[in-house]
């Protein structure tokens, strides 16, 4: 997509004292303002947190605890005998535990979350590509309408010139008054066409501004780049070249492949439930006892004397869990199969897009070449009709018809030119 930005070398400007913007700045504004992009960035941030937590699960957990109990009636004392008296107990403790082996579940979970993060990054790139393409498309549509407006103005100027010549001939008595009526009707039709083109231009500008999600676009406008140089520099790549390159670099392909990797790790996570789990723990504790009706050692002394430490291992061996592990494994395997099908669907869709873009570009190229020839012949036909009319060998209808044909040819040429440029850039985008 950056090729479009570099090769177009175009800018849009805000009229008056507004700052000038390049197309790249246009696209950057759209990327900054687009809500879908912002949501995808948040999704990426969530995936990043999940990946970070998966790695942190390898660390031990440490917790502190404290408690206060009040016992009424028979209480057990420090000598481990029960007495008929009320008592209170204060306890403090710190414990730590770590998983030594869990069937490699945590390792596979890290790999799965890393793949999810990579898929989110690829999705974000796909969103950005779509926005850039939308901006470029709308931008080219504005340029087309600008050129059509320029053609409309040039035709009006040409008609005005012809009208001035005829008025001079009528005034000198060399031409009848009725000879001006057909030109006046043509002038009115051309003015009507200009109004329609101006309306189309405003709508095209509005569409571009809305894609960029601008809040104020009352003075929004774009400049006209040298579109012919883009066409001359463009290369019509073959479908096989574009498709093979796209398979390696297109973000939608990468996202689907990362999701497949994640689902494959989910299968291993489910299978890890078949293996025993080994844990290690360490605890430290102390406490204070206060029994009514008898002497109790001071608080600090009891905390020192009542200290206890413990170390231990625990092993969990799965035997039967209502077929939950078996079903989890099968569900994860089905997810892998679904992702494989999804990759095939994306590749087929990509091939269709490449082939469609290629043949659209071929058709646009042929149309562009044909309209260039038509412009040459149309201008020559109009020049010949003008000479015939000036020499009195053609009537005003023939001249008007030749001029209308030339106007339509120029409009068709403008459309073919921008369509061909657009189709070339679609092919470039699909392989970039």
C-alpha cells in the first residue's frame, strides 16, 4: 500500500489558510480516527496481556495470611489439653507454591497465547490495509470528478468562443440569427452537465472526508497529481506472481495461520490433562494464644516460640473426570480442522481477488488504450467539423454533434485512465 502513497505523489489541501496534506497524511488521519482500528488495537493489547500472563504462570505464587479467632467454652491450650475457659487465637502465615510439572500445559499455553497475539497483529494490519485502500479509492474518485469538471469547463469555454464568433457573423449580416439557437441550447446542456459534475465532486469529497472521519470538512479539497506518470510507471503483474507473493505476506493469510497454530497448541493443552501434575509448596506460620483465667506469655515471645515451617510435594493423578478430558481433546481437534478449512477458504478467496483484479486491470488497460486513440480521432473529427462549418460546408447540428462526441470521448478517457490506475494499485496492494 505504501507504493500507492509514494507513486501517487499527490496531496489534498484545505482552501483558504488551511494546511496542505499529502496522501500519506490523509491515510494516517484515517488510521488515527477509524473506530475499527482503535478496537483492533485494544484487542491486540488484550492479547498481549494474555500472553504476558501465560508466561507469568511459570512463576511461583506467594501469599500471606492472618486470622483472629474467639473461642467460647472449652478451648485447647498450648499444652494441647482442653480447658473450660474462653480463649482467642491470632495466627500469621506465609505460603508459597510452584508447579513443577503439569503435562507441559503452561508451555503450550504460552505458545498458544503468542500465536493469538501474532494473529491480532496481522488482523490489525489487514484493517489498516483496508482503510488505506478505501482512502486511495475515494481519493482517485475525487480526482476523476475533478478532471470531468475540467473537461466540462473547457467545453463551455469552447462553446462560448463559438458563440462569440457566430454573434460577430450575425452582427455583420453574414449569418442568420437562427444559427445561434442551437449553440445556446448546447451551452445550456453543458452548463447542466457542469452542475451535475460539481455535485458529484462534492459527494466524492464528502465520501473521502467521511472515510477519514473528519469532524470539519467544509473546506476540504484535494489536488490533482500527474496520473499519467503513475500509469506509465505501473507494471501489470501476472496472477501467478501476485498470488504466490500474496500467500507469503498477506496479513489475512498470516492471521489464519497463527490461529491454526493456536488451535494446535490447544490440542496439546487438552492432552496435558491426561498426565499427572506435581506441585511443591512451602509454608511458614506463627501465632498468639490468649486463654482467660491463666497466665499467657507476652505477644512477641509467643510469636517467636510458636514459629513453624513446612515443605511438601503434592501429586495429582487423573483417573476419571467424567470424560471431560476426552471431550476437550476432541473439541480442540475439531477447532484445528475448522481452521484448516478457514485457511483454504481465505486462499481461494485471495486467488479470486487476484484473478479478478488482474482481468479488471487488463480490461482497464485495453479501455485506456482505446480511449487514447478515440481522443485523437475525436479531436481531429471536431477540428474537421469546425473547418467545414467555418467554410459554410456544414451546419451547426453537425458541429454540435462532433463536439458532443468529443466531450463524451474525453469523459470516457478520464474514467478509463483512473480506473486503470486504480486496478494497477489493487494488484500492487495484493502482493504487498
